[in-house]
C-alpha cells in the first residue's frame, strides 16, 4: 500500500516541474499574442519627391543620422532634428535643437507643437505633409518576438490563472503530507487565502480596470505564490505577512500604472521623488537597526520595512524620460548626482548587495539614455563609487573573498551558508525532496538570501532553474515591446526594471551557490521579505505600463 | 525609439551573462553534486535514520561487515571484527569522517544525480560496497593490538595491487553499541574517532634508519667498508647520542640489524642536511598518501633549523621526525617493488570487467620513492636484519624484510613501538606497518601484532609458506 502511495508522490514530483515549465511558457506565449498588426500610425508625405515615409512609433526622431527613426536624407537637416510624438490629445512635433528649425504650416515652432492631419512640416529643405496611416501600403518588417505567432488565440487569462492556482494547490497538498504534526492542515488554509488574493486581483483587473491582458500579473502571481507557500513549513506567520505584502504590492502596482499614465505629467514629480528617496535612505541610516551587518531596516511599531527596496522603484522612475526630453536635455548630471547619493547612502548602511544592484542599474540607465561614449565616463565615475564603498567594507569583503570558491574548506565558518546550499541543492536532485521536507530551512536566511537553494532542495533543480529563467525572460519581453511603447519613458523604465530584476536575481543565485562572493539580496518575488515583494510588484508596473495595451485597449 | 531598442541590447547582454552563469552552475552541479552530497553535515544522510535503507558493506570474501536488516543497521556478529574494522567501516553516525560509511554514505543510500536523495524509501535502490580488507585478519590484528589497551595502528597492504588487507586502529568501540561520550568520560575516549592508520603521525624512532640507510648508500661510496665504534654513548655536536647497549665495532648491516644509534647519528651528520632532506622528500616523508581520496596525515623531516646534535638525532628517527603508519607501509612496499610505490585502496574493484577476469589497471604507476639500486640495497639490508638478528621463523615461513623502532617521545612516557616491513614471497606481496603508543621495545610490542596480522593475511591470500 505504501509503495502505491510512494509512487503517487514521485509521480506528483515529476509532474510539478513539467507543469511549471508549461505555466511559464504559457505566460510568455500569451504576452506575444493578441497584438495589433504592425502598421504605420501616420504617414509623412514628401511633397517634393512624392515619397511616403511610415511613422511607426509613438515617439520618433527625425534627422539625417542613420540611427533616426525616420531618416531624412537632406544636408540642411540636422543629424537629430526633431521628435514626432503621439499623445492622447493628438500628434506633436518638437524641435530638439536643430540648426535650421522646424516649421509647421510655415511657422517656426517653439516647444511641442500640435500637428493635425494634412498640416505641413518643413525641416531643412524637406517639406512633409502629415497624412493618415492608411496611406502607407508597403509591407513592414516586424519584430521577431511578435512575428510567426500562430493564429491560435492566446490562452484565456482565466484559464492561465486556473493553471497557476492548481499548481499552488499541488504545492500545498505536498506540504500537507510533510509536517511535524503541529499544524497538518495549515497549508490548505493558506492555499484558500492565496487563491482568494489571486482571483480577487484577477477580478479587479478584469472587471474593475477592464484590462484585456493579465499575463504579466499571472507570472508575478505564480512566483509570489510559490514564495508564500514555501514559508508555510518554516514560519507560518511569515507566509501570511508575505501574502499581505504581496497584496500591498499589487495595490502599488496599480497605483504606479495610474500615476505614470501621462509620462509628461508624472515627469514633474521627478524632483519630489528624488527628495523622497534620499529622505527614505537617510531615515534608515538615522533610525535603522543593524540586521545581518546592514542597517537597512526601519521599524514602525511592529512593521519593519526596508526603504532601500522601495527606493529601487523610485530610482527606475527617475531614470526614464520621454524622447524629446531625452534629445534636448542630454545632461545626465542630475541623475548622476542622485545615483551617487543613493549608492553612497547604501554603502554607509552596509547594504553592499543593494548598492551593487543600484550601481549596475545606474550603468544600464545611463547607457539607455545616452548611448555610447558617455557611458564610459559614467563607468569611470561609477567605478569611483565602487572603490569607495569596497574600501568601506574591507574586512567583511576580505572574509567572504577568502572563502570564495573554497566553500568546503570554510564550510563551518565563513562559507557555512553556501556549503549548505550546495549540499541541499545536490540532495534535492532534479525533482526535489518535497515541500517542507528539506533541511536547508534550518539554516539562517534560507527563506530569503538562500531561497534558490530552498526551492532547489524542496522542489528540485528543474523548477529552480525554470523560475530563474522566468524572471530573466522579462528582459526579452521588455525589449520586445520597446518600440511599441507609448513613450521612451516606458521603454527605458521597462527595460531597466527588468534589467534590475535580473541583476538582483543573478546576485541572489550566484551568491548563494558560491559563484559570486556576495550574499544578502533577495530572489525577486520568491524570497521572504515584505519590502522586497512590494518593490518587485512596483518594478513590473513599469513593464506593464510599457505594453501599449495597458492604457490604450479596454475590454 | 530605434536607438533605445539598440541600446537595450546591453541589458540583453547582461541577461545572457546571467543565463551563462546558470549554465556554469548546472555544469558544476552535474560534475560535482555527488561530492557535495557527501558531507557529514548533510542532514538527509547524517542522522541515525540515514542508513536505514543503505546498502551493505562487505569484506573481500563477501562477509557482511555492516548491513541493514528491517530498517536497522546490523554489524558483523564477531565483536573483534566490529571493533577491528570500526575505523574502516564506521558506525551509524558520521563521527569517523574517513570511514566508508561516512565517505560513501550517499552511494550506500542510493544517491543519484537525477533523484538526489528524494526517492521515497520504499522505491530507493541502494548500493553495496565491497572492501579489500579481510575480516579475519583485522579481527586477529585487533585482538593482538587491543591487548595492550594502548592507542595504536596496524596496516597490511598488497604492494602489487594496492589492496589494503588489514587496517586496524585502537582505541576502538563497538559500532553496534557506540558509547555516549560526555564531558566526564571524554578523556577516556580521547581520539577514538581518529583512524590512526590514516590520520595520525608518530615519531618513527629506528624505523627511520631505512631513510638514513638509503641516503648513506647513495652518497657514501665506500659505505660497505666502513665500521663504527659503539661504546653506548658518544658526544656529537655538543651533546650525547646514546645506544641501548654498547654494540662494539659494527659495519652498516650490523648497525641496521642491531639498530645502533651512534653509527646512524654519525652517518646523518656526514651525509648532511641537504642529502638527508632530499632522500626523505623523495621517499615521500613530507607528503601524504592518497587512499581513495582521503589524504593521510603527513610525515615530517625538517632539519632546516637543526643543530649538529639534532641533525644526528634526526638520522635515528628522533628530533622532530614524524611518520604515518600507512605512509610507512607504502614506503616498505616501494622497497619490495624496486623503488616504485603502489597507491593503497580500500575499495574492491567489483566492476563487470573485473568479474570477467579482465583487469584494466587504470591507476598510473605510483611515484618512485627510491632509486631501483637503492631499493635493492635496502631490501638486502632489511632482509639481513630479520635473518641475522631476529630469526627467520618469526613470520611463519614468510621471507620477511623488516625494521623495528622504539621511539622516545619524552614527557616521561613509555616509548612508541614500531615494526614495519614486507614479505618477499611471490604469492604473498604484503607490506605492513604496526605501531603501539606508550609501551616499549618495538620488537616486543609491535612485533607480535605485525606477526599475527601478516600470518593471517598471508593465509587469506593462500600463500604457500603459511599453509
């Protein structure tokens, strides 16, 4: 009898990884589908030559430079002449410091100037008539992510959600079987709470906000749920704290999307946001309590928060901007100073991991904004920050570096965590020992910094890698929607938010497995920690906002 | 917008680096996971239940040394076998870290890369391990060794195949009923988890004269014409070097056979620090021996800070000299092999090819510890030591070459008794090393243990001389 039972258990364990792969695949497959066909939004008709130029994006640069979105081969046109952009109210043209100026219906423009159909725009010696998109009939090369999409309609959002809820149910059933006898049914109670949150959010998004798509949220929900359930066999209370934090994260997710609906209006909040971010960091230095060597927690009553996590969201917000602003205001000094202050304050706090995440994200944003050569200067400036705080943490780093790649030698001292992570990853095999059945949970920080090991031990290496790839693939998605975003504000913030998550993920996984000499950052969505979950939901709000359907299409 | 897309390639690159890192991690996992699992602090296998589904451990003749019956770990029925092989087999805990049940616990418990340790117990297939040791020999050696109630070790190994026939370490306890070691009784069990064959290094005393002899025959051309005057004591380098008795006039062979300290002390000084160190290094004294991945304790020969008197004493195995029992057995085996050592192993090759009688020796030839002609000279002189001094009937008709040692350890402790050597018989290629702490003369205390172990081991190999 017990053999039949055991065969059932093994079958379930083999099923779960396959199931996880299916879910992650379906999430991304659904993201590709139900797109509008790629066709020009408007057309520029060259009055002199009769040539038609398609305007494909919501924001387009016009200029002589080959890298312009619309290349105008005219010596009198500046390399980067003007920006043509679409807003809710209509189309605008904005001169970005050209030599000869931009003229609408013969009048030189100052700032953003509205364009109506059949208006004429003159740049240099070239004159365009502004026409409707249907005028352009040639075929357009499409992005690989969206091409070759099968005609099969995407899996319905509710079906995808059902798959995810079922996955979480299987996890909870597993957790019921392995218990110390004290709370055998608590995983099921947690499951119902989790399912209520999942479907509650789905209902709000579907019926309340009338969104057509829910894949990104589904993916985040899938990951969040796994993190919550993993906690049930560790500290039951934490599971509920994590779930409540996830709800707060979802609320913030919605607020951010609403807040950045108009990229021009929200840009006005850049300075207050900067001050708020620096204030948050300062607060944790002044009131911070030192935990695991870093003073990055502040306590308000019984609630503890990690301000540095929330600052990540603000940081992405401040880093992005609309295309015409990007072209005119090439000066990054403000952003550089802000970055330096953030990294410096984090260094002071002793939060080396987060400081490094900010540092790499700074490089990514700086490159996205400025392009090539300037980044080198940024890198140099950034390296100076780097050296400064490495010196700051010398003894701590030296200890960790000593044990790096020598975990077995220091298995009982400096590399205690890493050694145990490797042991238990190997012990779990491809399919894991079962939720709650692992031993890594007895090691400190196993539910946060070492959670990759916990997932690998209890759910198997396949699931652990699948979850890592699921987060990593956000970058592919963010890039795929880059040119279809309603503004570069969204595309920059989406790509950088995805990049930040990947950097954080890399530090988490490779730190815990002794590939990098660093621990202390969280696995996005899965690691235990309210602030971390909230910030992850906040970050994917930028990716969601970059999807043009979020604002444009309603059910 | 196009520019932004192009620049975002940088973020894609970061992501690709991340994916590459995952690939590296996966590769590491596939290559090393088996080693990762095998750690005493792996809670999946280190608790007492860890062996409840484990495979059995057999000796070379298929006798079960440890097996699981109805979920309980059961050790051999003979108490002498249990205690004698405690340090080789191990107990339910992983306290004896070099033991097979600690080292290969994941293999015994049925670990696999795909399933990890996650198979439910009813479905898990476990693996048996067959050792090269002979239970009877180990029991006999243990009985002889434990009679002194002192710490010690006895190892016998086949210098042609590397198979360890006997490996016994005292003190030992019964793995079937391991003692509870508390603060009150911990001094009684001091060092009980240590396998002295592998993990201890002792002052060698006169057995080190093998090294000094090797250095002498290589660096002094007229060594066989030389004689030394022994009056029982002689001042060398400002202090006395003493012998147990006055040996009178001795040549090299007599000096070795009678273990004359004065002759060897003078030799060490004459040979000098450089050549002594060179020969000791070459013989592997300062290295450890690899036994299936376990590194033995290293010996020590370091006279870089020694004065003349200390250099003299180093030549007779005193000063700060140290050797390990397994190392000495391998060293003696190398002399028998014409200078080349053979790495010892405790794991019997039970592969399919072997069962068909096809022997593919994958292990490369061991290191050359002695030049062939030096090994030949040592062989003769060690054979002379037995035939001339101790008598050849000692080892039941085996042609044994050996050297005894009585190492002074100071602190008013009785000396450490040593006997090391090997049998020359074609059908009994065995080398041995035997050591007993705090007893007395090597021949008196280590001798009988070595004799018992060698004769029993020879019988188990079916050697004609002992039938």
